[in-house]
C-alpha cells in the first residue's frame, strides 16, 4: 500500500493545530472567567457601636484572590480599615479563601456618631477588565451609634409588697428595641404610652412589674434598655419592698374525692393502671406545673394599650375560701403526701353563679386546662391578665372584647375543685400576683392612676 506522506503530514499538523487552539481557548476561557469573588459579612447589619466586630469571609475558587479592602466613609472623610494584597503563582492567585476579623472603634478613628458608608471590595486574578480581574464591591449604609440610650424615671414612689404588683413609668432618649424592668432574674417589658390618651408620647413607657410570692426585701430592681445598635443601659430607681407572710393550709384528701375527681384526668395521666392516690400526685405535681406554665407564656399576647379602668370586680356575693400564695399541705389518712402553693384566690357563691369580667379587655384564652378546668383568660393590656378557672360553662370566645361586668361563664367544679367556686388569678406578664390589690380602689389610685396623672401634668 502506498502511503501518502503529504496527507499524513497535513493531518498531523492539523491535529496539532486543533490541540493548540483548544489549549489556547481553554486558557483564555479559564483565565478570562467572569465570576466575581464571594464576600460574606457577619457582625454588622445597619449600625456600628462603640466597639464593633466585623467578620469577613472572602473566596474565589477560580482565579484566586488578588486583594481585599475595607473602607469607612463619613462626611467626605475616608478611613481605610483593611487593605490586603495576595500573591500569585503562574498568573493565578495562590489564596482561594481568606477569613478576616476586624474591630471598628469609631472614637479611635476620630469619628462622631451619624450616617456613614462601609465599602468592602475584593478582586481576583482573572484576566478580565484588562488584566485587572473581577471585582466585587459591597456598600453598606450604616449609622455610627456609640452612645447608649438615657433613662429618666418619671415617678418617685414605688412601694411594692411581696407577691404584689407595681407600675414604673420612664422616658427613653431614643427609640429602643427592648426596654423594661428587671425584677431579680425576671424581665418585665415596658409598653409605649403613645396609645394612652392621658399621655400620647412614644418616648414614655409604662411597665407593670411584679414580685412573686418568694421575692421579698432585697430583690434587685432596675430599668434596662437597648437601642437598635445594641447599646444597652440600666438604671436603678427608688423603691421599697414590704415583706409578707403567707398562710399555711392543710387539705385532707379523701378516697371519695379521689374516686370522684381522678376520672376527669384519665387522658392526661401517664400511668393508667396507677392507684387513685398515685394519679392524684401526678396531677397535683407534674400536671399542675405544666398547666401553670401555660399561663406564664401568655405575656406575649398582650395589647399595647390599657383596656381597663378603676378597681377590678370580684365575684358578687362571694366568700373567700382560699387566698393568694397559701402554702398548702396535702394529707391522706393523716400522712403528708404533697406540698404546693395556691396561685390565686378561691371565691365561693351559689352553684353555677354568673362570673363577670373583672375589667375591660380582650379574651385571649378559653379552654380546659387540667387542674384549672374550664378557664378563660382576659388580656387587659400592657401585660396585665385575669384568669377565671373551674368554670362549668364558658360564654365567650377568643378575640372577643369585653367591658367590665360582662358575663364570661358560670362557676363550677371542673379541674381540681372539691366544690363549686371560682379560682381567680391575676398575672403580670408571666408572674401570678395577689388579686386583692386589684380590687382595692385606694391601691389602684395610689399605684396606677395617680402615677399616670402625674405624668400627664408634666407634659
């Protein structure tokens, strides 16, 4: 067979040419890639505080990183915070990812509070843009805010009884994301008075506070506030706490009571083959704790307004059968089997007596709650709630607006009730307090309405 050398040479060089062209095209395609570096920012949203951390994660997986820069601009003044160059190898960046931590301190940079720009840029080793590479630039409109808000307490007297309530009114120098009063380890949020007809000022806040039955004299109280930049401040205020002793009560549990009441809890008890006494102890301990927690989690449902006026109503023509924070000792056949604290007031009248709403508000809860039985909870605004338990009927619906005295249901024996009565609880944010204070016109005047009128007079 005759071999055509000329044809072979042509094919050989054509193949070489194609391979060279492919190589060139591959190099051009990869070296002229157009993907910008990726930049992730943590630590800064819209504000720079007195000492502001900034975390940067910059990456470029194709051409490698050429440079990173961070620049702060304010009122025509440019301050470089970071300017970092990275080496290359064979025309490509040798660094594909760089993590950087910065701390921005405006005072050390000679910057006052106010609006500014934070400019972050990153470049790679691509041949694009006349060999200057791809550039990613992020410009953030920010506010330098290094000063914490100022708090002014607007009332002088704050006298609180152990297990009781109080009102603190204060003014903030700037809008805050969070403010209120810390009582021990518990935080009570404040509510703007912009919707309060007597004040109508968004810089003034009302905060109803409470001492639980265990918090007496020496419990620390202070106002706290935090602005959008995260600057926080706390301030003490004059207060006087009066200790109180609570009554001890003995409740004898009979077999008749156990046989009558325990079937009501069959769907809630874990051990269905337990004895009636064992079932009682589970209900009185575990289920009681779970049920009580449901009330404490209702604070977030309150409205930013006061929906009540004057003293709260008690059940008409009723006798008090148990008081707030009674320390109960439960006995069975002469032996102490449990101890609990009563978180309300028990009021007894005629069987199936109509129950009035203690004051104006909105129904936020109407359900069966274990030991409390059929229960209605009314939000009175600004974190104040009333709860009505052991009802035989509930004649209101969630979302319904009520005036003082509107009938919400009738008394009964649902839940852990030995006889027909109303269990009334008063809750401030997440803390049960003594309802008796809220029935007292003099207490309402001295601790709530006169304080609000005092602020109105100050303008």
